[in-house]
C-alpha cells in the first residue's frame, strides 16, 4: 500500500493517516466480527454526500444558465459508478486497497463498484481530516476535466443522443420511439410521441413535427431518469 504515492496523486497530505488507511480497507479485509468502524462503508456513505455537495456547487457556478433538470442530469453523469471508477483508476486505488485474499484473487482491485466506493470513502476521509473546503478542492482537482467536457449541451441540443448515452450506461436495450397521436389540419399538424425502453414508457412530448416530438419525449425521459435511481427494464 503506497500511501505516499497516493497522497502525492491526491495533492493532499493527511494529518491522520489512519483515516486514509480506513478509506482503503474493503469490508472483506475487516475482522470477522464485522465491526463497521473497521472498514470503509461508513466513510463511503459520508463521501457520497460530500461528492454530491461539491459537484452541485461546482455545476451551479460553472453553468449559470442551465435549468434544474439539466444540472441534475449533469451531476448524475458525474457520480455514476462508471465515472467514479474511472477516477479511481486514475489514482490507482486498486493497488492501494486492503482486500481479503479471496476478493483479491477474484479481481476486486479492478472491480468498478469497489473503485467507486473507495473513491467516495477517500473523499470522506479528506473531509474528516481537513474539512469541507479541502474535500471540495480535491473533487475539483480530480474532476475538473470531466466537468468541462460534460456533454450538457448534448442534453439540450440533442436530447435523443443524450438519452441513448444515458441508457447505454445501464441497459443493453435501446430506446424506441412511437407516434401516439397526430392532430390538427395538414398545414398545422401536432405530433405526440412516446419513448420506451423494453416496453416501458419513459417520457412523452409534443411538437409540430415527429422529430420535434421525439426530441421532447427524450428530454422528458432524461428529466425523469435524473430524479430516479436508474433504469429498470
């Protein structure tokens, strides 16, 4: 466990190194009696809240014209397991983890869920060691590039593409669109379209063309998914 090297990558030096060690201790490596204070899950719980706060403030300041829904979507893309695991890989957290032999042999050091959980625990450790300002500064150092390259504009300009990307991260299925209703005279038609995944409707929208209605249905689906736990179908 190269704690010196990890702290150099973080750009943060711990006053209490035991907090850092705790953040790197997987439940499988904790004593058999299961004391929750001897592994990182409690820190992970706290770190999730710290991360949400840091990114909420950062996105709010960085994108002053975005709606609540678009900001929520942007944050959701930054805090999903895959995104956090990527941050964990850049820090080489897998090499620093304290795991049981069985977890190690089964590939635990590279498992996305473990890397994501460890990153959140690490943020909590920084928060407890150096305060909220230090933890938020760490989030910005590690995720500034991801914030800048967020395809937030895609969610506004190409909601169908944004929805496709959002769903691909969680489901092998692809969304389908169907026209539910067409009304009005030929020169002033109004279309109503629904977007579905696995037979489950995710959103509806209306427009003066089928393309516009589909785009609005996709945006409605994005707004809905941003406030939910994930994709069920």
